[in-house]
């Protein structure tokens, strides 16, 4: 074998070895923030992984996966806490060595019911408005009107010692192919009927009660249909004001 051929083969070997070294040393990293699509708050303890590289989101919803080799450039696998629906995967675009990918998680229906019930007890009308089904929102007009009327009515009933507490799901959730909202008169498809029990307190006397609530998945998470009418609330507030005068 000629000296020239040995030189060529040696050069090729060097290039191949260099390519292998680079391939093994060149890695990618993926980072981002995971938030709750309904509350816009960070979600902690979300397990994420790419190949065998794993991480868990912090209290601020942040994650960082490092050491990803070029042959491991795969989607992000996600395992969410039980209160959320885990996506099958999150697709990443490996256009650089550092990939930033924020994404949201959808709460389960039970989680949303619990959020709505808690907001009801605490009279957090800002949350209740944000969780309300869009057509129900339209029936009220705007958030300021809803918040003002509901707060005034609640403050009155609280002043005469009439409150409600201990809301919880109390039966089987049913999926209704079609359902007509008694507030708006509109018919909706794929509505979830959720039985909820609660305790009504009137001057210290507790009475257990049950009501049916209704939810629909809109815009990436479950929204509830309000059972309060704007006109009824306005009449109640007007009557309250007349009594106070």
C-alpha cells in the first residue's frame, strides 16, 4: 500500500473519530414552565423525560432536562399529578442546542368541580367568572356586573346568617349527548352532569342538600354553567337596598 493511500486512510480515520467524539459530546437541553390552563398558575411535581433524561417541575413550574444526545432528540414525555390530564407527549423542535418549551396542563373534571365549589364557598367571584361557560358569561353581560351583584347578595345573606358549605361531588358523573340550559335556553352537546351535595346553614340550623351542576369542555378546560340569573340577582339586590333604606 502506497504512502499516499496510508495518509488518506489516516485522514479519514481522524475525521471519523472526531465525528464520533463530537456526536457523543454534543448534547441538547430542554427547559420551560408548566402552567394550569384554567388558573394560569405554575404546576409543580410534573415528571418530564426525554429518553432516559428526567426532571420534575419545581414550585414555579420550571423544568430542565439536560444531556440529550443527537440520537435522543425525541418528544417530551409528561406524567402529570393526578389532578391533571397527562398529555401523550409534547413535541420539541431541536433547532438549537437549548430548547425552550412552555406548555399547559388541563385539570380533570373533578379538579375543576372542586375549584368551582371552593370558589363558591369563599365567594371568589373572579375565579367563578373565569371558570364560567362562555354562554353563561354572555347571559350576565360582564365580569364587573356579575361580581358586584353576587357580592352584594352574598353579603346580605351572610348578614342574616344564611350560608352554604361542604360542597362535594356526591354521585356518578353522567355525560349528556345533548342538554338545554334553563338559563339561556340554548342546547349544548357533550355536557357533564355532576351531582353535588352541600350543607345549607340558616341561623345555625344545618340542612343537607343536593343539586345537579353542569360542565362543558371549552377552550382547553371544563367550564361550569351558572345556575344564577342576572335578572333574579338584580331583583334581589334591589330588594336588599330597599330594605336597608
